[in-house]
C-alpha cells in the first residue's frame, strides 16, 4: 500500500516501494484523491500478474469501484466517494489479497 503525496509521481513512488520492500504488487493512491493504481514489475516470476483482471473483478464486486481505461497497459480505478468513505481503500486491499488467484491467472 503506497499512499502518495500529490507532489510525487505516483507510478515512480510505487515502483521504488516495490523494490525497497521486495514486494511483488503495490497498490498506490494519491493522498486525498480517489485514483488507485495497482502495480507489479514484469519478470519477477514465471509470468506477469494480470492487474486488469483484478480491476475488472473489483468493479464487478463493488458498485463504488469504477475502472478506468487501460489502453496504455496501466491498470487503474477510482474509488467513488473515497473522501467520505476512507474505509473503502482498506476493503479494496483486503479484496486484492483474497483474490490472489485472479492476479496470477
């Protein structure tokens, strides 16, 4: 989980955190905003993780998750009402952890 101040680059911050903590997956968000970006590095395992499938799964499961276009191969989503419901981010993290097979598959 990478809460990122608005003055920092979200993607770079997530990548540095994955490297620093030897994490396979990161879930980054700009503090005070509803944008969430799951991230993973290519080549860390036998095959890459399917982040777009996870975003689709989350959007199907929760009406407050809105998937964003990923034509540039970057998975992203919005948590609708994030400012009024900060617990939704934690719920999202729990769902990602429980849906590990979706990422791998």
